[in-house]
């Protein structure tokens, strides 16, 4: 049981951290660019929300299986298949939660408006420096929202894990699927205990994040 | 006040469209003194200011003190131009303290540091504000911080976009003496956009009137002399120009 | 319109509505909950049943465990076709079914299957060679095919050796998907899933290697007084139904 919890936490934390980093350039581009086809890209990035998780999981399975074009590229590195592995699950989770990172971060950047970056430019900051010292701090609410959403979304992830996980202990066995198994095999007592633990833990994490955000808003930097 | 004096001033020419609005100007800003840019709202004053700064890109030419900021296809990005800008809404960076706002440009500028906190803080009366956050500052205080911040970035040109127009009468009255003091000590050119005749009368050495994207009049002194305000004749000329251009001068002006 | 005319029209309308609502005494409807892996044969059996008796059927599909939980919480199913025999036994023990109605309607056969032709030999020696990265099985805690797979491996003395290669699908359908997409080179699936596919290679696991995969049906208390429900249970044992069941790759007891 502890294994399962640890795998779930590891997955949620890593997915959150990686997505915060990887979604940011895309969110920045969407917030700042003015090309007409930008919303097409935005819609593509939001697709994982619309697809049923099992459908998404199915296509991910095809992508991670040995016969997929992506695996062809990785074969020289000695990787045959990413299905049923923790890294594969990590990739799947990141795709699944991508919109929950891109959207809030984009909103954070858009809420800032153009002025802070203009001010930074008139104060000699290069665009890269301005991004890190002005844009990111100004949009920190967006980052926090993204972190909360991605973490919670990954902990609750079920359909995708079901499809590409394979239930390998210590690797791809997560709480949501374990709960499902317990209910399916009529072990209700254990299921109740696991669900309660999950709820309490998630509640504490979310509450902590919200309180941190509130404090960040009130404290003068 | 010690400082490097500029020889050349600013030459700026633009001819371009911003939406449906056409800006066509050829402007020289003398190397010393405050040049006021006046005109009715919608005349293009802010657009011209932003074009000189490089924040808005218009076809044209900008020479600063002999150095090219924009010419033909060459365009020096804003962060490489030694300019300081004060916006109408102060636009302080609210994730930083007052002190960090002030030092933002100072820390990044590669120009020789001729102006430091020690000079700017007393000049603008910022002592009580150092150590505070940007929350709860009055409008006048915010603009003084914005001004100090711009000056500390070691600019060779200061651009001010109606810095007092979003302040109430009391704040405006409070801050004008600081601007006058600054006027006496600054040795870099200042381009000051305003639609208020009193500000212009108290601060300007030179005046450029803009209407519908074109310059309709200029008023220049041979040598700027902040200690002797514009004469009554000059004020009258200014008022006439302004009326012809459609702005109403402040009846309380000298 | 004159009042008399209105009344006449209204009575006529009421008469028609009543006539439409009164079904002939024989044509009732039966609510049947069916384990997902039996979906296709169940649809065909239901159609044959309606054609023969005139009774209508309402089929609901899902994992057997989920169906059972719903039954214990008041779902109005009348007949339950499970993928195993544990759930129907539980239903009997917990008092949700009518005593004496539980029987085995189909027996599943376990098959070792790969999409690669020639990979699985006719004796299952490929398991001993173990030259594959992943072996897919259904979760033994949930699915009887999974349990059967584990038992077979145990009987062959290969379980410990192959355990690190095992990947579990949450259902036999999902297990099949692992094999079909090539994510797992080989897996233990149901005969009913591959019986109509000529491709790949397979080994039908001898039934002696595992507990029989008995799929049982039971009449639930909700349907105790529904003639259609009782008729369906009877039809399930008929030759017509058994022929359909066998055609889909199950055995009949």
C-alpha cells in the first residue's frame, strides 16, 4: 500500500514540476503573439480535456508501444517501449494535464498586460531578463493555479493510467486504479480506508497551496 | 549637478499609419531643457512619444545625440536605448519594493553611473518611501518613484507621457515643485507630453504643438533658461496656438 | 365546437391512449445486466429471445463487480449474467437472488495469443523461452481470466520466472488491447476474443491447467414475478442460445 501511495505522489509531483516548466513557453507564446492561427494552437493544446481519458489513454498506448514512430526514434538509445513504465506514465500524465497548466499560466500572463514588460524594457532589461524578473513574478497566481490543478488532476487520473500503466508494483500502480480494483473485488473495507486517506491527503495539499497563495498576495515583497 | 552634457539632442522623423491614424512629423528636440509636446487628445502625442522610444514601431528615423536608434531597416530595441520613460499611470512593478523599483534600471544599465540613489532620493523627496512596498502609495508618490526609477537608469533622454494628468489637483500641486527642481538640475533633454497649459507654462523651455498627427507649431528659446519662465508674450502666443489647435488653456495660468 | 362534440373527441382520445398502454399479457420487458465481455453474444441471444417469445429486453453492460455493487444498492435488474461465479454466489448468499436459479451458462477458454504469426506455438513453449518483454494478463483480483492465467503459469512452474514481465489489464478487454496494439507481445486472453480472427498465433490453454472459468447467471429477486425474466432464464439453456454461445468461442456445460 505504501508503495502505491509513493508512486502516486511521485507521479503527481514530477508531472506538476515538468509541466510548469514545459507549458510556460507555450503559454507565453499564446499570451503574447498576435498571429491569426494562434487560437488553433490553443485549441490543440486544450484537446486532452475534451477526449475521454480512456480514448486518450488508447492513443497514448499506441504512441508508447514498440511499433510506434516515436519509439523508432528512441531505439538507438536502447529504449524499446515506454508502455508499462514510469517514464511512459509520466509522459501520459503530462499530455493528460497539459491544458490545466497552459490555460492558467496563459491567463496569468495575459492579466499582466503589456505595460510591465514595456516598463522593464525602458529600464534596460533584455527580453529574457524581463521574462524572469518581471513576467514570471507578475504571473505567479497563474503558476500557482496551474500547480494546484495539475497536481490534483494527476492524483485523480484513472482512465489514462488504466490504459498505459499495466499495474506494475512500484512503477505504475497508483491509488486510483488500486481503489477501483478493491471495489471490483468487493474489498470494501480496504477501499474505504484508501479513499479516506487519499481525500485527507489531497485536501491538506490543496489547502496548503491555497493558503500559500493567499499569503503571497498579502505579503509585501 | 554633475553630468555628461549632450551636444546633439534628438532628431526624429516619422511617416506611418497606426490603425486609421497617420503620424507624419519631423521633430528636433534640443539637447538641453524640457520640450513640451502639446495638442488635443487624439492628436498623436503619446504615439509620437512611444515611436521615439521604440515601444511602437513606425517607419521613420530617430537619431539620439548623433547615434542611430532607428534608420531604414535598422532598429535598436528599446532595452538598448539609453532612455527613461515615465508613463501616465506610473506603472510601478508591484511585485517589487519601492527600493527595488528605483534600482531596477540602475542595476541593468551599462552607462556610466552619474546618478545614484544618494542624489535622486533627496531630489524627489523619496526618503520616507524607501523601505516601503508599492501598496498604499498616493498618486503623487507613485509618480515620484516612477520618475526616480527612470532617472536612475542613467538615461540620455527622458520621456514623460502626461505624468500628472491622472493625479488630482492636490497631488499635482505637490509634485510640480519637484519637477521644477529637477528641471534646474537635469542636463539631459526631456520630452514632456501634456495637455495642461499650467504645467507647460511652469516647466517648458520649448513647446511643440501637435494636431491630427502633424506638427502645427513650435516655440523655441535660443538657450533654455529654467530660471526665467516664459514671458507673457510667449504665453499669449502659446495660448493662441493652443486655441487654434483646439485645446483650452487653464484659465488659472500665469 | 359544441360541448357534446368535445366530449366525444376526448373520450375517443382516452380510449386510444388506453389501448396503446395495455400490452398483450405475454409481451413484458426484462432488465438484464450482462458482464461486458459477453456483450456481443448477449445481444444476439436477446434478439433471438424476442423473436421467439415477443418479450422485450433491456440490456445493461458493465464490469461484473460494478454491476453487483449496483444490485446491492437497489438497481432494478432482473437477470444477472456475470463473467464469473463468485458474484452470483454472493448474490445468493446476500439474498438478492431467487434460490435455485443460479446456473452456468457459458464456460470461458483461456488462450495465449500474439499478433505476430508463428510466435506462439501450439504447445505454449514460447512461455518457457520467455523471449518477450511483456506478458499481458487480466488482473487476477478482478477478472476470472486473470486468475486462470496465474493458475496456469503456476501449474507450468513458470509463474515466478515470468512475474517480472507481467502487465495487468483491469479487464480482459483491456488485456486484449495490450496484445492487439503490440504493447505486450503476448498475453492470456479469452477465446471469444480471438475466435473470429484468423491472424496472429495462439495456444488454447488446456482446461486442466486452471479452475474452470464458469460464467453463471442468476434470477434476481426484482424479477421473481416477471414472466419475461423467467422465460429468459429458460431460453438461456435452450439449444438456440447454446449454439450462439458456442459460436462466440465459449463452451456450454
